[in-house]
């Protein structure tokens, strides 16, 4: 599974509408409204690297109200959930 983290700048008057449109795209698993230099963070999860371009360049960038994006590809995932699963002995 390929995970891309997409930083999105949006028309400030339409952030909620833009977030909902992005969240409805195939390949987008989550969209967060955030503080700081960007307005939204979208998590894109696809099976192949080529699919990232399809989601981001072909669809997400074309959502009305999106003014700028910056995409980062994740190499590895580190989370408490993953660590708990890795070290679990199955004794619940």
C-alpha cells in the first residue's frame, strides 16, 4: 500500500466544501482541517505509485477551491497500533 500525504491550500471561504469534495475522491482515506501554513491534509492510500498521480494530479488538484498542493510519499509507517500488533503474543 502506498501512502501519500497531501498538503492542500484552499480558498479560505470554502475550506469545508473543498474538504468534503476531496474526501469523496476514490483513493482518499482521510482529510483533516489543520492550522498553520496549509488548510487541509489529505491522506491518499493506493496500491501502485502511478495511482498517486491519478488521485492527486488528475482529481484532487482539480477540485474547485484548491489553490495549491504539496505531496509527500511515505516510506514507512510508525504508529502505536503497528507496534502493538508487532509485539502482540495473541494473549487477550
